[in-house]
C-alpha cells in the first residue's frame, strides 16, 4: 500500500500548499468545454478539497461543522456475543481510521483507494450510542435518561428496521467519493464486532453553488434552518452540548442526535399554489422571510393580522408552531441532509429530508417542538416520518483518546 | 411566481458579475467552523454556481461537457394513445424548460423553487430516443439501424424494467438541488404524454476536491477514463458524432448513448490485495499508469514481459482487452456517473457505475469492446451488468428549434 500512501501525500502536499498561500480564482464566464476544463488552471477551487476538520476537541466534528454536500448515515448492531470489550476495540479502530481520513490520509493497510487524489474535503465522522448499546455492553448504569424512547407521534409511520441501532455513524464531506470511501472504511473496520442495521445517503448544496453562503433549501424548495442557534450566541453551548457535572461524566461535551427520515410527498406538495405553500410554511418561498415582512432573519410577527382580520401567519403555519418562542425557548441545532432514493414502487419520488438535530437534551429540544407540530402543523399532510433514531454522541476525543473511551473504560 | 423570478434573477445577477470580473479566492487553511462559514467572503467559489452550459449548438450539451458532480438518468415510455403529435409537443416543452434551467432561470409558472439561490451550476439536459419510440410515433422509417438491439452478453443480468425506454433524459449539474430540480421539472413537464419507466441517480467528484483536474476514479478506486478521446483530437468528431449525409438527416450532429447500470461487487473486490487488483486492471491504482511503467497517459506496452517471462500486463487484464488498439481503433467517449443506492437486501452495497458512453456508431464503439471483455476480462467476476439502454440523441437544437424537431417534423 506504500505506493498509494506516497501518491496521496504528494497530492495532499500540493493541496495544502495551495491552501496556505491563497490563490487567484480564474474567472470562468459562460460555458466551459471538455477541452477547456483540461486547460484550466491547476489551482482552481482547491479549498473544497483542502479543508480539514479537526478530529480532536471538546466536541466531535460534524455537529457545528458547516453542512457538507454529501452525507451518509449508518447504524450498526453489535454482533451476537460482542460486549463491552469488543465495543471498546471497535471504537478504538473507528477513531483511528476517522482521524486519518479526516486528515486526508489513507485509512491504513487495505485502504480501497477511492478517496485517492482528493483532499480531506471537510470530511467528518461523528459517532453515537443508541439506547440498546448499554444493556448489551453491561453499561446499563451509564445509560443517560435522555436516551429514553421518544414519545410516539400520531404522524409516525416508522419502519423499525430503519430505526435506532446500537451504534450510529454520521459521515459528511464535500466530495462524494471521499464520503463513500469513509462509509466503506467504517463498515470494513466494524469487522466481526458489529453488523450494519441500516444505511442512508443524503446531500446538500455544493459549496460555491450560491453567490454567498445561504441557509439551505430543502426539496420542497423552502429555506430551511433560518432559526438555527449560532455558535456565537451566548447560550449556544448550554443548549446544544451536555455540560460537565451532569448525570454521566462520560457525556460531558457530548450532544444528543435525533434522526428522522422524513419523506416529502412532493407530488402533492407541488400541486399547491405558491401562495398556499407559503401559508403552510408561514414564510415566503423566495427568500424565507416571514409572511409578516422583513428579511429571512426578521422575527415572526405572530400577532399581525391582515386587512381581512385574519392572522398573516396562520394559526397552523409550520414556522409559527416550530418557533422557539412558542416552545419555551426550546432549541436544537438542525443539521439535515436531503435524500433522494429514486422512485418508490408507487411511482412517487422516494425523497425528503434526513432530519438530524442536535441538542443537550431531547426533552427540551426535539420533543416539545415535534409534539406541537404533531398536533396542528399545516405541513403534516405533506410529510411522513418513516424512521427514527436517538443517539448519544460523546464529547470529542482528547489527545490519545478514542471516541467513547470515557464511557467504555469508565 | 413573480417574486421567485425576481429573487432568482437578482441572485444570478450577482453570480454573473462575480464570474465576469474574477475573484480572489480566500485561503481557508485547516478547519472551518460554523461561525467562520457565515463570515466567509461572499464571493468564494462562485464559478461552481455561475458556469452555464449552452443549450443550443451543433451537439446537445452533456456529451463533451466536463463530468458534473451529480447526475440523474430518467427514461419514459409514451403514454397509451400518445403518438407523434404528443411526442413533438413534449419535446417542445422539455426543450423550453431545459433552455431556461440551463441558463439558471426558473422553469416557468409553477417552478418548485428548489434551485432558487443557486446559479446554473453547469446544468445540462440531454435527450435521447429509444428504439421503441419510432414505431409508437409512426416514424419507423426514420429509425436508425444503429438502434438495433445490442447483442446479448454472457455476463448480462439485465432487469428489463430498468432497461431501455421510448425516451431518455440525462441530467447533470454541479449542485445536487439544481440537478434534482431539473429532474422534477422534466417529470412534471411530461404531463400526460409520457410515464416514467425507470430513474437512476449518480455522482462524480466535486469540482475542487482534487488539487488539479484529474481523470475520475470509480468506486473500486481505479482511475477510470484515461483513454478517452479528446475533443482536440482530429478524429474526435468522426468517432463520437454522427456526420451529415448519413442514414438519417435528423441524426446529423447527434450521438448514440449506451447506458449500463454496472453493479460492482465491492465486498469481493476489496478482499483482493492491491497487487491482485492491479493485475486485474493492468494499471497501477495509485496513478492509473500502465503496469509497464510511465504515467497515466503512457501507452500500454502490451508485449512487455517480466523477469518470470510472463506478460507484465496479463492476458486478461481489463486495460489490455479494452485498449482501442486491441479493438480496431474502436472509440467511445465514456462519461459515467458512480451510483450508490444504499444497501441491497443481501447486505452488500448497491453501488457501482452508471456507465454511459457516446459514439457515432455503437457497432464501432461499445459493442466490439464489450464483446471482447465478455470473453475474457479479469474484471468480470467483480461486476454485473444489471440494466441496459441504447438511445439516439439528436444533434443540438439550432435557434428556434426544439430538440428532435428535425425528426418529429420530418
């Protein structure tokens, strides 16, 4: 494997140097041709490839990392007979390959080479433990109450085979081959210790597709993520990350992920007029501004009425019901991927949102908001929750640690 | 829909201006954070979004266009009762939306808004006719013999429901939402005239993921596409595009696409050692150079033997068998997407290559090469052809024309 390693390092060296010195980005107006692309400056656009996210830190990567253009979710169950010891060895292996891959290096001997040539491309791997993990590893006493099953919601049509799991890995990268390679590497490194339970693929907008960084759009065309808390806000950490001194020391700096495969009934949705769609959401489609005016970040004027005396943002509008001020300040960091798995058997698009939200406590984040949405969200007829997972992602690994070590060696 | 139109134009105006003046690409070394992304210069990386491919020309877009990072393939059958008139109206509608979308504009009234904010992102839509189209439209006399069914190959395990079709659309873009939006728009514009027969999704490396433009890698990790003919070569047009004065005037400037869903048996492949993989392919994995030495573009030394007296590039190596010089100069332009549709029922990855190749005559391009591969390719045990299509893509529309007009109004 030494050939590959040398080649990879050489290429990454080039990328790194480019990233460090800054580059003139050649203007490419109008159409490019096959020939023109081959002649393009060798230095164009390399920050996409050269950006590396840190594996170590207070928190795991992939939570506050900017949304990447490709994502994979994969859940595993421990193999029959595998317990705490095997799980610890697995997390040690996974951490080792994650650290290498996130630095843009091969995973080790037997690296399949799919990510060769590319830089790390903002790759992140984020690891979480499901509720069932703790009994199977004899760590029941370490199980957070925050992993208690989510309440059932009336609109749930959950497929148990695509829900939950002992272990969960979230992978994101700004290159599809880098992300796929990480997925395969994680799966291979599972060895005999764990078996894949389910696996899902997602995507977001490409870096540079918009003229400036913008809030994401989902496959319904809606600006999605406007109200997200920002790391610069004073209470961000308190809302998103588990503090030290809580129920379990091993979760300090960690966060809980709620994962929902939300199918969008796009054929139905797209039959609504623009005006009707905007009333369902409570925001303008063009720019995400509230129907009560302003820009995307203007607060909703929930009491404003129109000339007809009716509320401008209807009673059951999605934005009203999910507004933090309507939910006791509930806050979660939504960090979704869209998904599109082709055509379903009934001819409709098997597409929607891999909703992922992060919070210090699901009972103060996802649950109260979803409970309200479940009662009266105008969006409900156009979506279907098809799978669900709740995972505890421990804090980031410190030097010399593997992810989850404070749990597995507690 | 006027709000959306205005907003879209405003945003694209910004992108266009940036593309025209050239931009300093801010260096982003090391890790970016959520907060940093929001503070990033508004002008970074916009050529990804701002690049537009021409809808009109001698040839359709999407053939010599550089590989985009996202692709969708969709095949339709004409609806029962729909004939030449309905097909002509359909191609007129499709052409109208394709031209708008490729320019980065909304498709028209009822545009779902999914591509809002983004530039055209190198979007291409390429339209083709399958063999069955001609009988159904009373155009049997205009059916090219080049659309005669491909021969059966011993390694075929074709699923008829995911093969062929009256009409085929290839969509590519460097942004996933732009590509998805185009797919939905095409499907919606089909109206009552045609029904979806099959649909597949693919991807390639992101622009900027590598330090310089490089030949693609496939999901086996192999450099794939090295021997592709280049538009700058004198016989490129003759090999790839149908000349004027041929069997049917309407195909002048057109090209034939062979589409194969090639499943890769990655679990088996990845168990091979690097050395064994390289012998199967006949090229080095690290850089795609022939095992006989040199760089990626060095010609294979097919007669070279090693110290053991054996051929360095084995008799059944994929690169030897598919080498143009071994196939009477057969040439095709391979322009594939990788695919990954999650996990198959047997737990293996449902992943591989959406092989698409373009040629002036399939009997001189795909067929002779595949026939040889079928007899003795060392790669065969690791791949499975699961679906197949053969489509005639007419020449590019001239001003005022829609795609296929010269056929449908002949």
